[in-house]
């Protein structure tokens, strides 16, 4: 009998995506952000149009659907065309 307390059914932690991958933060009303990197137990995301990064637990993040990616990129381009600082 093994004396270690090991859970064999524990799920593997999610793999971090490549930097720049568009992800959805489900804990913040499906906010879309670019994956920037790993900060301890959290993933760092940045708004597509620029702005302050935020951290989120990986369990609350999923890859952005194609339509979500399109909306985020269109919003960024519209902001740029209005002359907003990105």
C-alpha cells in the first residue's frame, strides 16, 4: 500500500496556448482577450484593442469561436478608424 496521497482521477491542468491566441474569459461575461502568458497559477489576457492586462484562472478560459474572433478584431479596427488610441 502506498503512503502517498495521490489522486489518479485528477484532471491535467489546461495547456497554455500560444501568445496572441484569442481566448474568452467566461468569468467576465465572455470577454475576449489575447493570451499574453502565464503568471503563477493565472493566465494573463489583454483586450484585443489594447489596454490593461487582466489575470484569470485557466479553468475560466476557452478558445474564442471564429465569430468571437471576428467581432473582437472588427471592434479594434473600428476603434482605430475613429482615431482612438489603441
